[in-house]
């Protein structure tokens, strides 16, 4: 069994490119130092950021993507039996690699390395039957990782999704880091305190909710508020830029379009 690991990076300092690039390089250096190269290959996913990859393959998006969308990217681009989604600021331990290998050999469909499923492992093409409606939600980039991370949970649950361990505790301070015996955060000192804030991503806390500790009705209503507010921003952008559409929109052409050579031939025949 082989594993294709995807190290996902998104802007940490969107308005300070040199500072942002330096952090990504530091994280990638830590990732590339120690992993089982005989059965694991690594690819970076660069969402709205760009940095040297030290010879690793890379997938680039011009702007940040929803967490669930990134899981789709892993599933679609996997060139092994399983794929691993791992944020750039999280590092799998030697024991973590061993546990991943064991679960792959057992044929498990999908699993995570903690109850906070930052490190997700799944069998290739696990999302091949996801409905178009769910796919549309996964493409809402403004949902961020807090909400985006639950969009595909029902599909994962159908495949017996489970956590290898539910242990998740603070493992360091200055900066504060969380982890367990399988993997842990490796936040550099220059890591932003609140990534959602630096990326202008909405959270439930912004709407007065303490995480998911509230009623189902309140969470659903807040989710719709977040979507409405974000779509309003997109509508405002569309309103401001609608002149681009009228100015540079498609020219009226004969249908079906024949192409230049066909048009020249028709003109020649008309003159003959």
C-alpha cells in the first residue's frame, strides 16, 4: 500500500508576501525532513500563495479554497492507494506514520489522527459519488475550515470514518501548540494568532456562538446568515464590476460558429 500526502498551504500574511513566503518555506522544510519515502510521496497544495517546493510536486490555486474543496483536490489527484490531507503547520510523528500504515493494510476507508481531524486519510476516489449539491457547498470558498470541514462528514461517516485516537491536548507554549502521540502542530513563532482573521473568514464565534456548543437550530440559522452575508459581498463585487462584462463580453457571432477559415471560404464563394 502506498500513500500520497498533500501538504496544504494558504496565505498566512496575505498583505506581506516576503513574510508569508518565509513561513511556508520553514514549514515545508520541516515536512520534507522526515517521512517514509519508500511508501509515501508528498505534494504541496498552494492556495493563494507561492513558494519554492524543494523538488516536490505542487498544485497551485490562484486564491484560497474551502477545506472541503481541498479534500476533493486530494481525492482527484491521488496517485497512490490512499491520500493524506495535512495542513502545512502539522507534522506526523514516526508513530503516526506507523499507525497510518497499519490502518491502510487493514483496508480502512477513511480515518483521522485525532478527534480534531486536521490530518485526514482516505482511500483514493472516496468522494466519487458525492452529489452535485454537496459539491456546490464545497466550492463556497468563504466558508473556511471551521464550517467547510463538516460539509463532507456525512459522506465520510458512510465509509466508517473514525479517529485513531481521541487524544488532543496542548503540547507547547509560546506559541501555543496542540497535538498527540501521532501528530502535532509545529507553529512557528511568527505564525498568525488567528488565521481566520488574517484571511477574513467568518466563524460561528463572529455571530455570538461558542463553537458548536449550541442548538442545532441556532447553528443552521447562523450558517445561512454566513452564506447570505458572503454572497452579498459577491453580489456587491459583481455590481461594481458589471461594466467589464458589457465592455469585454462576447461579440455577436453566427451560430453555430464556423471559425475563421470557414468564414473566408464563405466570402470567397459569395464573390465567385
